[in-house]
C-alpha cells in the first residue's frame, strides 16, 4: 500500500512552509525516525522525520518549493510488505528564463574542493546551509567535519566563495538575470533608475517579519515613553554576583538583569501585561518575556517564561541556551511563539536610544539603549553617572499613557535599586 507523506504543521500557527531540501531520494529505504527533509517555517528550518517505513517511490514536491500548504502530499512511500512500483522521479522545476549576459562577463572560478558523487546525500546543519547559500557555495563540494561527515558552520566558513560575476558588480553594466525579471524590467514593486543592483530572494523569515511589522504599525497605534535610568548600582551588583557565580561557570549580562526587571515591573503594573483582542482585553497572569535575538537572515524572539519568578542565574543560563540554538535554527516553536511582552537591547551596538515596533499580539516592547557616562543629578548635586535611555512602545488601544508611565517608572526603580531583583 502506498503511504502519503504530507506537509506537516510544525507549529500551532503554521499554514504553509518552504520545502527547503530533501534528504532522501526516490528509491531510498526509510525507517521510522529517519530525517526526510528540511522544512523552513517563518522562523526556523526544522527537520521532518519519517513515521512509516518503506521505499520512497515518488517525490511530489521538489525542494525549494515555497508556500506549500500544510496537508499537501509531498512524497509517497511504498510499505516494505508490498511490491513497490517503479519509482517516479521528482518533478523537474521549470527552468528560469535565460537572459543573455554581457560578453564581458565570465563564469566564476570553481571552488577548489573535492565534490561528492552525483546524487549522494549531503548532510549539513541548517546554519551551514544558510551560510553556504549566502556565499554561493555548493555543499556537495564541502567536506564535513561533524558527526557522520555532517557539514557544519566551520566547514563552510573555511571554503572561499566563488568570485562574483563582473556582470553584477561592475558599475554601468546591465544586471544579471538574478536581478531582473524575465521581461528585462526591475523587480516587482521597485522602480529601476539605472543604478547597478542585484536582487536577493526574500526568505520565509524575512517575508514574515515584513508582514507582521507592517501589520503592527498599521493596526496598533503606538505611543512611546522614554526614561533615563542610572545603571551604577546594577553594574556593581552584577560584578559582585558574577564573582560569586564564577565557580559555576555562569556570567550574568546586563540584559539578563533587565529581563528580570521588566518581568517584575509587569507584575507590579499588570494593566500593561495585556493583549488587545478586538472586543476583549486579555490579561496575562504571568510575565513571559520575548527577547529579540539577531540571527542570520532576520530576527527571532526566544522566550524566558515566567521571568519574574526565576533567579538571575537561571535567566542567564536559559538565555544563553536559547540564543545559541536560535542562531543554529534549532528552537522549537513553543520557545519563540507567544510571550506577553518583549525587550530589545541595542546598547551593545552603541545605540543611545531607539523605538521598537510592537510584536503582535503583545501590547508593549521595551527598547534599551547603551549605558554611557553622562552628567547626572545625584542627591541634588551634579555628578557623572552611567545612564541608559529606555523607550517603551505601547499599543494605545490596550494601554493608556498613564499606565505605560507607571510601568516605565517601576522598571526604572527596579534597575536603580537592583537588590529587588534578587530578593
């Protein structure tokens, strides 16, 4: 009997995905637990495991296909107990229209690595695949140093990328076909003013970021409230705590302490720990803090659940683990979907102050700037203090300005009197 393999729902909200890569081919025998394919959702590339056993007889959806609806049949497997019919090859992708390149353009030099045999399965981490794609490398020619020959980040970074075609980099020359539509016009929605350019196809993650942030700015009337916060006491406490935690290999960051401060502030001002639902206002009973983390190709917000009740050391270890796995595309959907409020810290990049876009359906996000030495009034006298500017963005449909101001004041008090973070 033929078994249908369908596009899985890898998260509660997933409706479609990109079939990034097949890890099996027609004729392969698979058993339960084998990895069949890598599927790209809006936030991560996830491995799809086989549940049934048998021989792959048909690949119905070729790799690279975007917008594949959940439930679509993507492959067929013939059970071992049945006589397998002749395998069907994967449907050939339609060839892209060819645009004649300028005569001055020459083919890029091949990468000097030993290529794998044709048709041989390439095993690589999702991060390695993304880096290879950005560098224009064919993973079939990269020798893997990971377990069972798996290609990892270091393997890809050790290989030089092919030289870019002069047609795409030399000023004044026509664009290569990757930068133009088949009819010779510019990319849809972007006017062509004759400036040399190269278009890069948007990933599912970047499309989702664009859609959600546009939705947020259009639907949620933002109000912005800024406070200056003195950091000296928090920095001293951080130094003392890190000295006591050194033997456990734990190092607190300022951001770890700010996560706890925001969670406690939301506990003190619960009217800001809400979501707007049209005809209802949802009041959350705990503070789950989404933390903005930059990853290759976009941004993801892993969640510190119930952050107000966690110790600073627990927040630090959880955050280090979540950030590391986020950059490798290994987070489970439950680890980045949800959250009741967000924090985005660009202080380590030297940004003094900024405003952040609310992450729907949340109703607030805290933007944290850099701590820097500034003139500051201390005990009615002018002094030099380490100060950072923090700006809260609030959905004015759900949170009144006075309530937002109370939250910012509570946050400022907790940071300037940090013993409350460890009480």
